[in-house]
């Protein structure tokens, strides 16, 4: 099964992608992992991406597309994959279609995780991270620490990431609406989109997605 997972920041794409890929026994291919792997292995595409990132510039679509194509061509993806964060715009979606046509295969579905904008802001702006290396994450409403500003696990200081403020989150949402949302219409015209309400318990959202794929 070949699936694209889309949704705004804060919709839970990473969590759902991991669970769905495990359930379906297909690799989870995320843009973040692609960049880290290629840069870490110092591949040609990784070095090219790093040069743009070090200069504070956006990595061109063709570099991202090249990384995704290489990863999808790996043996573990022969029977399917779940794409998370790719494609992120129309140019990448059309390039993906061209790759799949070239390989004689097609997407089976596009899952659109739907979350109200105010909930997205609440989810992200309420996150607090521990400054220590444990990576513990709390939320002021959904998972508050016993003592405000202090990690329950190690006593470290909790902080809000600079790009998790409400203003920054709304800016990220504007970018999503402008760049990524158009691919939902693009795939809807191909009859591929299933909209998944992403509020509720994590396992409930996963089950909704599985049921949508069965249809």
C-alpha cells in the first residue's frame, strides 16, 4: 500500500505515520528522516541540501524529490510506503506522480488529518520541553508537570521553543494553507483523499485512518 499523509502542523502526523506504518508493515518515510540520513551519510544530495541550509536558504524541490525517490527505490519499500511531509507542495506532488508512472505503480490513498486551527495553536503553543537530554515533553493543558516549569522526570527546566509561540504557529499555518493545502485538492480530483478527523485519542484516530483505507 502506498500512502501520503498530510495535515497541518500539530495534527499528529508523526505519531499517526509511525502507528499506521507499523500496522500496515510498510516503511514510514519522513522528510526529516530523509534530510538527516542524507546529511549524516554525506550523500551528494545531502551535501547539496546542507549547503542551502547552512546559508539559511530553502532546499530546492528537486533535492527533496531526489532524496524521496532514492528512498522509495529501496527494497523495503517495494511493496509500499507511507510518505510523511512529502510532497509538501504541488510541484513535489506532480513530480511524485511522474516517478510512480515511471515505475508503473500508483498511490492507494491520501489521508488528510483534519484539526481545527485553534486546536492546532493550543496543541503547539502549550508544549513545554525539558532542557536536559531526556527529551521529556509536557503540555500546559493536556499533560502539565506537577510543578510549573519543572520536569517531573529529572527536575530539569521546562521551556517553550521559540517557534512554538502563538504568532509563529499561526505563521506556520499560513505557510501550510498556501503551500501544502493545494495538494489536497490536487489529489481529491484523482479520488484519492480521505479526510480523517484527528481529534480524540491517538488510537481512535489511527482506527479511523485504517477504516478509511479499507474503503
